[in-house]
C-alpha cells in the first residue's frame, strides 16, 4: 500500500516505514504529523485518485529529527561591470518516518 501526499508545495510517494525529508513546518513532535493532503492511495481495493484530494484519507508520520539540507550556492554576475555576488542557502528540513496510511 502506498500514497502520494503533498506538503511544502512538493509531492511525495510514501509507503509504511519510509523515511522522507520534508520542508520544516510548525508541528508538535510528540503528537506526530498528520498529512491531510493525500492525492492518491493505492491499496487492496485498487487505486483511488483524488479530485484534488482523496476524501477521508490520512497519512500519519513520526518526527525523527530536524536537519538542514545541503548547501546551495547562489552566484550572480554581470559581465564587464565588476559585479559578482556569492550567497549560500541551507533549507531547514524535518526527517519523518511514515507510520500509517488510512484510505
């Protein structure tokens, strides 16, 4: 059984036991994380595709830890003008383990 969820403007294909890195959100780590935007669920009854979401479907996850992503270098330059600018960015992420998929 697997599902496609949407969080942080991105879509993830998840199954029970998967560990994913999502963009950080405000959540209480002890209570777990509920993903209500379930776009598709595949299980024993076949495939259910939402319009845009599947009604009554939820995916539950457990927060493992908060991490930072790889550093991205942002380089700007204007030729023949002597203008160069270098910036770095590291995205704040949450590592989540998927515990239950309810269709």
